[in-house]
C-alpha cells in the first residue's frame, strides 16, 4: 500500500483552481521534490498532505498508522524555551508507548545526532540553528514522511551540506520544496511538478526533467496553435451563415461550442519575469583597491567613523582616526585583544568582476561589503575606491519594502509613472514585467508571499541606475525559472557584482571569483565559483599530503621536514623495488577506476534506474563519490612516483 494517495483532489480560493482533480501517490522511502512557480500552490499542497487543510473535492488516503511531520518555511516568532523543551514537544506525538526514561534517552540521542546543545535557549540561536531545532522536533515524532518547505532558506553553506548528508542517512520518506538546485539533485529520487493546478510526475533526474518539460511545453504550444487556428476557421464559417444540410450544420455548431469552451478553460503558462538593469555610466576601471585591511567591531564602538553613503576615492588608516585623504600606515601592529572579522585582507576589484562571498552566518560577509563600499572605515590598512560608483543594494531582510504601502507605491512613491533609462513607463505596466497583475499591484505589500516580496525588491532596485550591484541572498524564495533569468542578467551585466549566497549552482553560474571566509578573519581569494573553490581545496590537500604544500603558518625551517626530522640532502632518493612495482601497477588501476566511474555515471543517468531500484540510489551515489576520491589519490600517487623517477634519472 502506498504511504499517501491523492484521488481526484481539487481546491480553489475563489479564482482558478490551485489543485484541479489531482491524482498522485508517494511510496515509503521515496524522496520527492515538488517543483512549481511562485504562487502555484506548493505550500497549500503540503498542508493538505499534512492534514492541516481539507480539499474541496476528492479524497486523501494515508497508510494506517503512518505519521507525517511538516517543517514550515518560517521560524515561529513566538517560540521560546530551551532546545530540550522544544524538541521534546515532538516526542509527545511519537508513535507507540514508551516509558519516560526511554523517551528521554531517545531525545538525547537525537540531539547529539543533529549536533544541538539541549540546554541552549532557542531565542538566542542563529537562524540556521533554529531551523535545525525545528527539524529535530519533527524527527522526534518518528515520521514516515517528512515535509520540508524551502529547508535551505537562510542556512549557511555548512548547514546545507550537513542537512544533505543528514537527510540521506535517515531512512525516512521526504516530500520537499526547494529552489536550491544542488540540494535537489543530491536528494531527489523523483520529481513532481505543480503547474496550473495539475501535477505531473517525472521519473528522472533534474537535468533530464528540464529537457523533457521543455519538449512538453513546445508540444503544448503547437497543439494550442492548431486549436486556435481551427477555432478561427469555425468562427469565420459561422459568421458567413449556415448553408449546409441542417444535420451537418448542427454538428458543426456543437463542435464550435466545444472549441469555445476549451479555449475559455485553457490556462496559460505563467510568464517569465522581464528583468533589465538600469545601467549607469561606467565606473572607473578600478572599483576597489584594498591592502592589508583589518577590521574589528569594538574599534568602531570606540569612536571610529561609520557611514551609510558611498565615498569618494580615499585611503583610510587608524593613525588619523579614519579621516579620508590620509596615506599614513598604522604603527601599532599588535593583535592583542582584537577579534578580527577581517584580517590582513588585500584585493583589487576591477570593473566587470563578479565576486561571490562564501562563509558561515556571522562570519562577516555583510561587514566586508560595507568596508569595500566605504560604508565602514577599516580599523587598519589602506583602501581606495574608484570613481563614478553607483551602487544598488539588495537586502536579504527586504527592509527597503514598506508593508503598509501598496506594491505600486513601493516602486513609484505614489507616482503613476516611472522614468527608467530615459524612458517613461506606467508603474502598473512595469510591475507586470515582474508578474504582478494590476490588482496585485494595488494591494498592500504586507500580503505578499516570500517570492513576491523578492520580485518586488528586484523591481524596485532595477529602477535605479547602477554600475555596482550588491546582492545579499538574492535566491531565497525565488522559483527556479526566475533564478535562471537572474543568472543570465548578472552574467551579461557589464558592471561589477558582489553576491552573498549559499546557493552553490547560482555561484557557479554567475561569479568569476570568490572571497571565502576561512576562519579567524582570514579571507581567501579564489578564481571561479563554489566548485572551483572546492577543486582548489582538494588540490591543496593532495599537495599537502604529498609534502608539496604546507600551511602558511608554522612552516618547518629549511632542511626540516613536517615531522620535525631533517630532510636528507643530496640527490633525490631512487624508487625502491616495491615503489617501482606500485608505479607500474598504477596505470591499470587508474584505468579500472575510470571504467567503473563511467559505468556508474551511465547508471545514474538512466531514468529507469530511479524507477526500478530507487533504494539503491544512495549506495550507487556513495560508491561513485568514493571512486572519485580513490581515483584522485591514485593519480596523485602516480604523479609523485613518476616525478621522482624523472628526478632520479636526471
């Protein structure tokens, strides 16, 4: 028996049906990802599944004894108490009968498993840890199906990676909504799409889904074009008057009524956002030039000047109290008592650079942006700003939106027209480019969904001329189609872009370099996006393992190896007999690993595999990851031995 079945379920809220005679089922152990445009009804469907709402018509069947738990998108503002108390609230709804001590042991094991301090106060936790507490509360009830609504929103990268591995290790069913494509690809064993009230099942991976869905939409457009052509021909015939036999004419008239009814009932696909940046005149070639920049917040509290507006080209240092125009270096280099958010950071940002900021919540990403833009003066170091900087800032908290004003007034400040790039447009017409209907444009901003608020903020920002875009978590709540368009816009934007994001695929598609917060105020500067950074880390780790690279701090002195002994002088040591045999066997081993990698890759790319053997997906994926690590190690070992052979022969 299926874990969950929806039979002919319909639901509407006065307009077009959110669910229109929906039929689908969820089997035990499946991990389903629900895709759909903002406002399609994804959260509504999850509430129906969880039993929090009832459909207008149709039936929902749940396996007897099955328990469902839902992790909501927003953290409740009024939730207080210790982590232990909040998670234990989920225990009370668990299945079966347990003694008090058994429940307490299970609770402590769960808190240890998810990495939470049971005595911590919930209100004092970060947003990411709060969501982890709510996840633990849902898991405490031992659900057969866990419903997750945008689980990666406001989580930093480390928390997202932890959540992925944690959910993969748990043997429970998942039904989740996400905009994070990397998260989707790693977890989903099946994709279902909610579009215009209808659910379509896709037994394939995400990349295949994109191709098949595009093919289906194109076929639908062709069929609709044929139907419209047929309707136009019949309308022309009826206007000319009926001259055929009565029985044949009656049948044709009836068919015309059917065509008209089908045309009225047709629901058009949701359009795409039309975004374009109002480009300002180009900035100078150098946007920011920072040299050995330090920053600690307690220095600001002692009286260093902070500002909220961009500055003219200046150089700052601690020696003149943060006044512009000085070139004096700080004499006092002591780090005593300082908790540096930025420590010795140097960079040059050139016009056209697209830079991603990667790091945990609270690491100082927003602070670094303020320093780079001149809104904060560094505690120590030299920073110069380029000329003609026109900065537009996207705030992840959406504080620039006034809830009591209408959507249109948030854009035009009470005016009916806007001037964008020298062109005057009506505010309602402009908002329609961002998928706001005229009625929606006249509603208060407080009633907007998360995705709508993000689109409104984008619409507001793009009315202003800019040559520097600062985007703080722009991907939250946006549907995947809008994300794709935003990616294209940023890639083609000729100005400079600074992006704070934990969306790995978004970073890979957009940024040309990454500032990575590596702890203790140290910021690494890497070429490329998230994947490039990971590859660079792997190279450094492999080089360090071979002895070819060492940490910057605590390097051994000349002639001393990492273990404290002395490096033998003279010619490189020749390969031993055992090492020579190892070198000879490595090419065959590498080839065998590559063949097995290719076989598993083909297997994972086959949609039939997900349908026939969904339970083996994690096993095969884990083996493929292990093969990649083993292949990298074997190849590195071959390079090392081959290099020693060449040095020895020389």
